[in-house]
């Protein structure tokens, strides 16, 4: 069995102070989640639908961000159409999150039987050719599923993540992500360990739609607006000597199945400029999201950084 330990990777451990009363609420939530994931998916969808209808009525920050994102990305759609998209997104989110503990509570065989994966031959071909790969994975609700499934099939991933404030949640989440192998690096440690792991045969896990601020981004089109899009994927591909493989992860709340679509490597890539590379990433996201908009995390601060000194759209009052 391959030893996935790397002293430069993030390797949180259990500590006895995790049992302190301040974490009892977290442990209770974990217990409830472990029970909810055993419910049939139809029951979870029914519960999620009720919660979604209730959540839509609140003037919350999440609702505000989601409505701003949808309005800026789809100005040609009516408000009713965008509200329907948001409702389906919340139903998908609720259905998925109530079953999220399944990755830890259920077996590897259960995960296999509840996952449909299309396009795995693209990764198999790269592996046969001795090529490294970086997966381009947008923020869908089921974003963690491919990492766990691929690792269970002997294709562990390497990812970069930010440590959570809640130590218990952080530890449990990490254990779930790497239960079948893989490595997670903190962003604060730089990108070199991540590149090294890809060269060693790990699949890189790259999130193309994060807003990391103007110093790490270029401004390119994203649907009907402009987005601060992460720059440097072309350099990363060259440094790690990797092919860029788009991947879209779905939770089908109507069937209870996870669905993973793996696409052919981007070719040619990188292109001539960082702007062209960034635009190509956004085109991939647009293609997937247009087909399954309910899967996307519209509640994220996708458009926080604006060009030409424009105000943060999430702070602008109606």
C-alpha cells in the first residue's frame, strides 16, 4: 500500500481537547448527520425542498450573494427564472449535505454502487502514457466526491485547501477526504509541495473559480459579466509537466447518485497569454454550469473582486 504521508502536507491529528464542551455542538451535528445520511434519498429531497422554500425567504448574506451572482451572470433571464435556478440549487445542496456523512459512514462498495463516472478513460490513457494530470474542478456541491472516489480506485489526488476555524470539523473533514489516500496542502505553505506531489504521480485538484483577489487574478469574461479569474494555470501545467483535465461533479437529488464527468485534456494548453488560459477555464465552467446550473455553489463570493475600481457588488444595497 502506498504511503501517502508527507511532512509538508497538512496532517491534523485528534487531540483530547476536541472533547471540550465548546465542541459538543459540533459532535451533536456529526451524530445527526450520520443518521440523516441513512435516510432514503427521496426523503432527504423532500426535507431539503421544505428547507429550501424557507431559506429563500430570508434576507441572508448567502441569498444576497447568490441573487447577485445569478443576476450578473444571467441578466437575460427573468427574476422568476433565476429564483427557480436558486431554488433547485438549494434543494440539491440540502439533499447532498444531508447525505455527506455517507462518505465516512458507508463502505467503499456503497460509494462505488452509488456513483456513475463517465470519461475515466481519459485519465487511464494519460496514466498509460506516463503523463501527469491536474483536474480542473469547479465548485459544485459534490466537489469532494471525485477526490474520495478516485483515491478508492487507486488514483489519489493532491489538493490545496484552507484550514477551517473549527478544529473538530477540520480534523473530521480531512480524515474523510484522505481516507483512501491522497494529500492536502495548506495554501500558506506555497505551491512547491503541491507541484512535487503531482510529479510523484498524484492527480492535482485545482479549483478554477475561486476569487483570490487582484494580485493573483486576471479579469476575463464569465457568462455575461467579468470575473477576477485565477492566473498561472499555464505556468503550473508547465512546472508540473501536466495535462489539464476538466471534471464536473454532480449530486443527482432525484436518483440519489453521484455523477462524475471527466473530459478530454485541454489541447492546446497553455495558450499564448494568461488571459487566454483564464478565459478557457471560464468557458469550461460555463459549459458545465449551463447544463446543470442547480449543481453550482451560487452562494460563493464569485464576483467580489471587480475591475476598474468597481464596488464589491455584495455590499451594494438595492
